[in-house]
C-alpha cells in the first residue's frame, strides 16, 4: 500500500479544519479571515488537542503562492486609473495617516528595545489597514453608499500602492542592513523605471493579444493565460531583483485595464480564495501561546496605539484634505485595525531574517483584537462626532463643513503652462524610459552576437544602427513638436518670454535624445568622442524629419490609447450616465448609483407615481435598465419589476433611505403545502356536462383553476392534447392544480 506525500495530507487537514472553523465564524457573524487564523492555530504544533501538519516547509511554499494570488487579485481590482479618480482627498489623508503610524511604530519599537530593522518593519505593519475587514464591515452594516465609505475605499487604494512601494524599500533596507538615502533613491528610481516599462509595454501588448484571440478564449483558456501571465511577471520581477508580490500586483493592474478584467477577476477568485486561505492558515500556525502571554504588555500597547493612533491620524488626514468633521471622524474610526498586508510585511521580514520570530504572533494578536473592535468603532463614530460638534465654537464652522465644500462651486481653467508641461513631461518620461529599456536590452542581448558575426568596425557600426533604429520611434516622440496644440499657440502669441521658454523646452528635448544617442555610440566608439557629439546631433535632427518614425510613433500611440481606453468606452456604452456627469454631481454632494430591485420587494408591480420616491425618500429615478432596455427619464406611469436596475440620484442619506424602502418588507413565501401543485384523476361518467365539448369550450381553467395535462382513453395515454380536443365519455382526465382546487373540481365544474 502506497503512502500519500505529506503535502496532500497536510492540505487535506488545512482545508477541512479551515472549512469547519469558518462555518462557525460565519454563524457567529465574524470575518472569515479570523476563522482561517484560528484554524491555523488549531492544527499548529502549539495546539496538541488536534492533529498537526507534518511539513511546515511545504505549507510555507503554498502560503507564498497564496500571497502571489492575493496580490494578483488586488491588482485586478486596483487599476491605475482608479488611483487618479480617488483624487487628492484619499492621497493626502493616506500620506498623513501612514506617515504618522510608521513614525510612531518606529519610535515604539525603539522604546521597547527592538532593533532598528524590527522598528522599521513594525512601523510598516502598523500603517496598513485591512481591506478585507473593512469591506466586510461595510457590507454587513450597509454603509457602502455613504460618502465616508467612498473616501475610505479611496484611501485603501492608495494604501495598496504605497504598500507595494514599502515592500520594495523594506527589502532594500533589510538587504543593506542600514538605511542609506542613496540606496533607497536608487531602488525607487529602479522601481519607477520597471513599473513604467511593465505598464506601458503590458498595456500595448496584452489587450491587443486578448482582443485578437477573443473568439478562442473560453473560461479554461482564459484562466490558464491569466495565471501564466501572472507567474511570468513574478519570475521576471524576481529576476530583476524585486519581490514576487510586486510582479503579481503589476500584472493584475495591467489586466485590470483590459475589457476581460471582470471576467478574469471572476475566474481567478476561487484560486485566490484557495491559496489565500492557506496563507492565512499559515499565519495562524505562527501563533505561539507562550509568546502571546510573555508579550502581553507589548500586544496591549500596540493594540492601543492602533486603535487610538489610526483613528486620530486618519481623521486628521481626511480633515486636512478638506472634508468635514463628521466624514473625517467616520473614516478615521473605520480604519482602526491592521490586517492582511501587515501579515505580508511580517512574512517578508521573517524571510529576509531581519525580524525576530516573536514579532509575528504579536502582530497577529493585535490584528485579531482590532478586527473584533472594527464594527463597534464604526458604530460609535457618529456619537463621537455629535459630542464634538456640540463643543465646537460657531466661529469654527468651517471645521464642521470642510473647506473643500466651497471649492466645489466653481472650476477654474488650468494655466496653459501647467497643461502643456504636464503633457510634455508625461510624454518625455514614458518615451525616455522606453528608449533606455531598448538600449539596455540591446547592450545585453544584441551587441555580442552582432559583433561576433561581423568583426571589427563593421560589427560595431551594425550594432549601433540596429539599436538606433529600434530607439528611433521613441526618440522621435520625445522631440515631437507641440506647436499645433491650443496651449502652445496661446503661449507663443502671449509674450516674447514665452517664445524663448518654448524654444528652450524644445532644445532640452533634443538634448535628451542626443544624450541617448551618445549612450549608444560612446561605448562602441570610445576614441571618437568629439566627432560623436556632432554625429549625434545630426542623427537626432534626421530622426525628427524621418516620416517613417513619425508614422510608427503615431501608430503605437493610437494602439496604446485604444487599449487603455477600451474598457472605459465599453462601460460608458453599457452605462446610462456619463462618468464626467457623475463626477460633476459628486462635487455637489449628489451621488448617482445603480441599485437592483430585489425579487421580493413590496414595491414591485407599482408605478413610479404610486411609489412617489421623490417625496418619500428624496431620490430621483434617472433611468431604469431592464435587460437590454434602457428607459431614461421614465414616465410616472412606468411600473417597477423584479431585477430592474434603477439609476437614482440623491445624497448619502437619501440613497440609504431609498435602499431600505426597497427591502424593508419581504413578501411572505408560500411554502405551505396548500400552495403546491398536485395531480389527480377525474373520470368522465355518462351524464357529465363536459362530454362532447372541446377543451377550449369547457371553461375548466376559468371555473376550477386547474388544467388538463393528459387524457387516458381506451387504454391509450394522450399527451399531445390541444384546445380543440373533444372530451368523450369514459375519458380519465389528468388534472394539475393546487390541492384545494382539485378537491372541489367536480363541484366547481358543475356551477
């Protein structure tokens, strides 16, 4: 008899235990993540009443795969456009909140006698909120549509990106065993360089690839391609010196910009759930009861720091971004916990060997406590605001309303220089990085084969020509003339100073291209530096006027922008309200939301005039989406049907009242046996009034509320009956209907 590998038996133990414990936690209405952690503790070597996993090493490998898929799924939900959409409020608030908690965590670590690295990692762990716990709490408490919830979601998006950057920086700090400004700057620049390359090339190639193969992509093929791309980027990120988590996140964010993003996200979710569960179970295995007891005071101290510090600094951050006091306090109290990213950062520290093993169970214990307190903190935020509001002097009214409210009344036209410089800097940065990427690639992969095949001067010239031809379209884009844009024309006509500045800007772009050309030529022809400078200027001018490069650049830009905007264009076509309109209304504190009518809502079957939502809830029904039918500005006599999607406009409070109105009373479900459909037989004896009549003339349905589904006649069963079938004496009718109607069939048919 063969023996199963420990990996299989361990996985069986993990999943069975996790399944049972999470069901119990669902019954207790607690987050599933906590259930996984408890399950991990139960099957760890530290808990002797249950079987333990046999090979912790294998579980660590599975857990690392779990981190990869967690970050990949996070990237699929992320989208760089979302980061732009959340605006300054979330960015400012997150910067203040995270920066303060990192500093406090570092100071507390030093005060507790921890090493410098442990203190740095502690600050990182305390700075991260739990997206999973917050979303769960908001869903349970039906707060998703509240204004503060949208701000919290925006802050979580910024936190996710900041966490990725933090992991790269922490890896750098841990690798050097010191915090050096030059080393950090080098790695930040390296990160920015590779992220730009991955994002631009990924958006250019991957959506095009998926569109061309769309008719061949079923669910099976699509999930294999998505996972393959994810793991491929993980491998590439690891090769160039970054973490696997970063590679998974980047690939997820690239796929998030494709039309297939929602489909991929749906297909990946089971994989993420499986491996994510293994990761969180492995977190639970790291809990050592003796360490928790021994470090009870640090756990209590850090719990207080998270609950108090995050509330204060998150609230101050939102307040500093211009929002009112109520929204700020509600957002701050929602973020008073740490979660899954803290575990990932702790795991990174353990893998790098820069934090002690006792820190992991401490962070898990703090996370567990703050997770339990999250719903209660959200509930108490409103009473806290009301208590503060009563004590705020009238002259501080701006503190309550928020200074951003006054800025929403008008929109000023941006300065022409700002618009032009933004376009130029973005274009130059992207194409300069792409040119550098081609140069480095050619230097590593092209020079040696070419110069081996073509020796001496000819080989160097050939290598230079091939490299410059590949870089040509991108250098042409760097030197692209912006004189036809409206901003350039207005600035050129405005003053002689602007003319000089615009000429200098164009010369600077040419100088960048000359520098790129020199980077290619000097290593190949080191003895002709003076001549190379003149040659580089001539080549740069030639690239500017070469139409082939111009056409290629325009074609690449068109393809890139098409891929980048395809998803939004498709969503706009499917949607009823333009995104810009939504943003303009949001500036006036009015939300546009799509809300589905529940199938058992008591409002079903009534007209909009009867429901009078404007008077009862304050919202306006802008559109009704019913399957493929879109009814914009619906007539008051329009009826509401199950699963209608209503586009409604209103404030936070009005939308919340409207959703409660749709769901406040459920229709009773008729599960009593008297409402079930039953069958019976009825024989047509001589003298029955039905004999000789066609079924359509018998009025069986009208009089008895039953129907004939079959007839037995002369030992033959007739099932293909029609309305013109004539009933004969001796026929045995098979009748279907509710039992009480069948019992009274004979009496009703004769009335």
